[in-house]
C-alpha cells in the first residue's frame, strides 16, 4: 500500500443541490445496486430510499423497492457502498478558517469543506485560550446552530482545554492553561444550554474529579487529553464519569509495563472511548491496530483533529495564536516542531483504516459514524443506516472514492 496520504490542492467551493434548513424540500432519492452497510450487516445488491430528510426504507436484493418510491430519483451505485455520514467530534477548522475565530462566513467554509469529504456532523473544537475567547466561540457557534446549516451540521462545541497539563500541552498554548473552573462552566451552561457537548481536561489536575462530576450532571462528555495522568488517576476519573480520550497516544503519558499510564488506562478501561487520528503521521498503522484490538471496534472513534490548513496549500498558518508551518500536508508548530493538529479529512481517515490498518469497511464505518453518534447520545437519530433516521448518507465506489453526500436528504455537489 502507499505511504501516508499527502493532500495539497485547495478545494473548490461545494454547493448544495438543495439548502438544508433553508426551507427547501429535500429531494426524494433511491440509491440502488450498492452494498448498504447497516448495524445488522451489509445488504448486497441493496437499495436505500431517502424521503423527507429521512431514510424511508432500505433493503437487499431479496427485498423489492416499495411502489411509493417509484417516482423517486434513481441513482445506480454501480456495486459501490452506501455508509452513514461521518461524525467528527474533534475538528478545529479547515479551508483557511479556525473555529476559534470564525464568523458565519468562516463557519460555512469549514462545514462546506468537511462536508465535501464526507462529514455530515461535527463538533466545533476549541483550543486552550482565555475565558473571553472561549465564551465568544460559544456565542458564534450557538448563533450558527440556530440558523440554516447547509453543509455539515455543527452539533455543538468540544472544549479541548484550557484545563490540561503543561507537560503534555502539545500544540495548546501554555499561557492559558489553568486548573478547572466550575464557575466558568456554570456560566457557560446557563448562557448557552446544550451547546457544550464534550470537554477535554487533565484528570490529574487539582479539582478535576469534582469538575468531572459537574460535567456529568450537565450532560457533557468528560474527556481526557493533554494529560500526565497515571493509570490509577485515570481509573479514578472513569469512576466519576470520564468516558472519552482525545487523540489516543498523542499528548498523554505513554504506556509502560510497570506504570501503564494514560495510554494504558485508555486501552484497558472499557468505559473510555478512544479517539485516534488515522493519518500515518500521528500514530503508526500497527499502533492503531493494537488500539482496535485492545478496545474493540465499538470503542474506537475516528477523528481528524483538522486545523485551518486542511484543504489548503503548503505554507504558514495559525493554530489559535500559535504559528504553524505545513509541509507535504503535515502541520507543525514553527518553534518546537510539534505536530499541530492535522490536515486530515474523515474520508481519508476511513480509507486509511481499511487500506493500511486492515479493518473492514463495516468496522471503519462504525468507528467514523456509529460510535461518535452513540458517544454524543445521537444514535437514536443518526450515525447508522436504519429506517426513520436522518438521511445523512454517503455513496462510495468500489475503491472507496466518495461519489455522493446527502445531509438530511439534500445532496451536495462536488463531493470527493
């Protein structure tokens, strides 16, 4: 197989065929002659019927298309795959914009770019920053979520920091790292109810366990990251409700056979779901394979951790307030050389898992869609292909090239 993916052409604009959330009616579509990946297994020579923004039905070769679907647009999938749209719970930006500072134009650009590459829902992810900047992220994202979202839906905010470890700061700004502040959280939850979906912190920091209690009480997913937590500290955090780990192996105390550390706890504790950046730069393919075997397919979540340089040419960029240089598609802090997020897309992560790590299309789909939907409590409405769920659907050809993206039943042009 080829080496790590290098991406370097800026993408042209992606236009929706219909504008989801703008009052336009989603098209009625049947995709047929495809392998349809469902939670119960793959339907060979299958079909899927999209109507009214939902999945109206699906079936295999032995299940005829309902008569009511006879007038729908018919698309021949030519033996490819239909999988649920990807959900990225950890993404900082793309197309030259960062969620830390993006207004509506930038939010449209980020969600347009990632939709073009198969993401139908995402969490706008912050960086370690001053309180005022974090509040401003909530304000802008909350307004955006209240309006029409024609591309990938913003499902909420993931605060990555500022309550993390200086020792494992990675590309986080150490100037703004501090212990957890419950008063900040209470103000944010009061002003922006339901917007914060996930928060990453260092479980070993002072007051972290009590803060995890508070996150659980507010229905926010507590996550470990940029942390020097020992195995015992991670276990204590999981006992309080910690159930997620960001970019596993990166920005955390590594595994040692006498002190399994943060990484060891993530692999050993079934209560903790493990993100992974599958780009060949952040984690070796064998390391990802070990993680999948340790966690099981149902407890690994693919993410991009993409920053503003995703989809852009090599050159100089910013990650929050930190200068970054991208060369050959790899972004690094200019001063330290640390990896600075990624320029990955979800379709590339999906293909990497199949081609380089060796998982099945069905398992890669679960890690890119079903698992993140479950982690966010959205699996009742999205994340898998089942009748009655949102029509967030991807059409892939036999080589896993992206041929079509539907978000809420609306097809987007120029997917790749």
